[in-house]
C-alpha cells in the first residue's frame, strides 16, 4: 500500500528527529561532565563519607533516589575518564546507552586500548544488540575469580506492573538461559491449537505456564560451537567462555551437541557428539593420570578436563591422545603459547612460550589402570 506523503516534508521530519537526537547526546555528555566536575572540585575519595554526601546533593537536586544518583555518578566517573568515549557522545557519534555498554564491557586499560576506537566506530552504525554481541565476542574469557563472582550474582526477580501483569527477570549462566529459551520456543511452536491466533511471542509467554504443568515434557537441544583456537566458543550463537563450552560438549546428556570449528569459527564437523569422550575411556585416562598433567600441578583428575594432546579432529579420541588438565592449565594450553607433545609412553613434553621444555609422566601405566 502506498503512503500518501510529501517526500520533502517527510525528509524534513526525519532531519528534525536526527537533530533532536544529536542534542540529547550532547546534553547527556554535558550532564555527565557536570557531575564529574563536582567530583573533581572536591578532594574526596570515591568511597568516603564526603563522596556519599556529594551524591546525596545530586540526588536531591535531580529528585533521584540515592541509589539512582550513585548510578549516575558511576556513569559519569566511568565515561568522563575516557576521553574517546566522552568525545564520541558529545559529538553525537554514539548515544549514552552505547557509551555505557562500551565502558562496562571494556573496563580495563588494555581492553580499552585494543578495542575502544573500533567499538565506537562499530557502535555508530549498529544496534545496541549488535554492539553487545560484537563486544562480547572480542572479550577474553574472565579468570576463575571473575566467573565465580558473576555466577554468584545469578538470580530471578519479579516487578509488578499494572493491569494484572508482572515482569519476570532472570540472570543465568548463558547455557542455562539458552536451553530455557529454546525449550520455551519449542513449546511455543508445538503447543498450538487449531486456528491459533496468538503470535509467537505470546505463545512463548504461554509456554512458561505450560512448564508448570507436570504433563509437559520438552526436549531441548542446544548447539555448542567449539573453535580449535581455544577462543570464540558459542552456545546457540551466544559467546561464552571456551572452558564452559568444552564442559557442555563433554556432557553425556543429549541437550548439548558440540560442533567443532576452525579458529575462525567455520564449522568443520557437523556430526553431533563427536567431541564426546566415552565414560569408560575417561575413567581410564583419569586413573592413569591421577592429577593435572601440567608440570608441577596436583589438581586431582576428578576435577580435571580431558584434553586432546593433538587437537581433535586431527588427533583421535584415544587414551594415548588424551590427558588430564585442570581448568587453569587447560586454558593456558589453549590460549597462550604453551605447546605439548606426547613423546612416548604418555610422557608429555611441554614447551613454554620462552622455549623451555618440561616433561611429566603419568603416575600409572595404562595396563595398570585399565
Ligand atoms: Zn593444572
């Protein structure tokens, strides 16, 4: 259907929106700078009572709760200390939402240095959703402490709304969220009625209630892609730490299917479950190795990953090509310059990035362990 509209008038309206948006962005930068200037004018420690008093001043002036004022103060602190980001906001290249996203997901100076300019450039022509994905796919995996802290923050919250509705929000490990959403989507597409008038979004929402019904059974499969480079793993397309993806791929329940990919993410093996190590074989390797096979490490085999010495699919999934590695050393092997070879009888020779070599032997032989 043609829309009867004067093109020049339409163009003028859109230009008006663009101009207003530029003004909003510049004003957002100005507001952050004003708050940051207040902080700079007072010699206060960020966590001191004097700083808290300053935030109370901002809260009263803007009619905000103390908590909201602190959030604003944190944003000012976070963005105004990064000149590139502040300039991009002031000149209108990006909006406040994208500026906060970049500041939050690139928090450390080395990440800033490496990605900030590219992120600003990318954010200028992509949606917030795309920018988030772009940033997440470039972040190195957090260390164990960071992952533990994030995991401890998992939660489900509800907020009442009007007209008998309520928001339900969950902060979950990526693979759980993907599995849950896939289950809801599956139910939404299968639990239909004749002449169903509901939209897909409405059917997914109704599927949440279906899950409460004991009679409802839903089988979920989630795709795990595991690049051989040791970075860039995804679950249903969502970035997640490589070691988490590895653990999903090794699980024996049929929910998680692993696809092996090249370092650039190109799928090279689409047969589900190829990465799975049979239980008996895993038991044998753990009995042979007893602990992590990195030099000097004594993390028990039960808490170790089983790693292919020659990466799959070039290397076979056999006892001679598998060894136990704890999470830390597994990550070090895949993400840094360490290399390992089996020099015979399952003796491993490790070569460090500096070129030094170290050897470790398994405490048990295979005959003894089998
Ligand atoms: Zn170890």
